[in-house]
């Protein structure tokens, strides 16, 4: 009875015959019974690893494309590990991001500069006890709505996102922000790359589960 792979030699040649031994075959059969549990474990690790990989690469690409500090972009990316439905998710907040988070703001007499951007007539300060940010009076001749996205004055003289009504709405301020609309077309490419990466990691994790079982039964 053959016990596995073997070789034979003659005067003119050597032949290697590959064959699974009965002991290994039994191991595979027993492993097959554990496949559902092993696959779920491998799937969970593969999805969670791929999420971390995707988060890192998306942050790098967006940071480079939009000239924003990678750390600030990463704060907009939140990974949700695989749940009972077998899915993992990466959430990316793509509403405008505060320009002050793009880099290190520098105040000058003419305005504020940060990460290669210049906001003429703006100032970098803390308004009403909030965080330090880049602001401009909407009455300023340098005010450009394109540099202050997601900021609209309400008809009632109040304030909306990005706006602060100062001194009873007589001097409304706008906060400098950076639009992330340009990243929208990249989601399809990111999804395709992540799926390909998931397949690669899944194969590695399944191989790990198999070898772990075979080592345990050896």
C-alpha cells in the first residue's frame, strides 16, 4: 500500500510520483468538516486587513491629490469590521474639510496660507471659543464663495454650517474649507482595487487555516 509521494531510480532516469498519503487525506477530510468555521475566520481576517489597507491607500491618494495632510484625511475614514452579515465597510466623509486641517496655517498681514493655498483677507483665530480656524468676513472684497464651500447665509440672518453671525449678524464670517467633490469619481476604482486585494488576502488566510489545521493534526 502506497503511503504517499515516492520516487524510483533506474540507471537512466529518476521518477517522482506525487500522491497524497492516507494520513493527509484524512486530515483534508476532517478539515472539510470544519470548512464553514474556518472560512468565516479567514473571511473576517481578510476583510478587516483589506479595510486597513484600503484606508491607508485612500488617505494617501486623497491627501496627495487635494493637498491635505494625510492625518486629516484618515480622520474622515472609518473602518467597520466584518459583522454577522459577512460584510465590512469603509466610511469616508466627503463633505468639505476645514482648510486649517490641511496643514499648518500661517498668518500674514495680507491673509492666511496653508498647504499651498492662500486665503487673501482671511485671518486665523478662535471664534466664540471654538477651534482655531481660517475665517473671512463675507463683506470683504477678497471673499470668494469657492474658497468657502458649504457656507450659505440663511435668509433670516442666522447661520448655517461654516458661518458665524458676529455682533447680531451685522458682520457674518465664513470658514475656509476644501471641497472633496473631486474624489467622487475614484470610488469605483478604489472598490475594484479593494476587491482584488480582498481575493488575494482571502487566499492567504484560507491557506493559513489549512496549514494550521494540518499542523495541529500532525
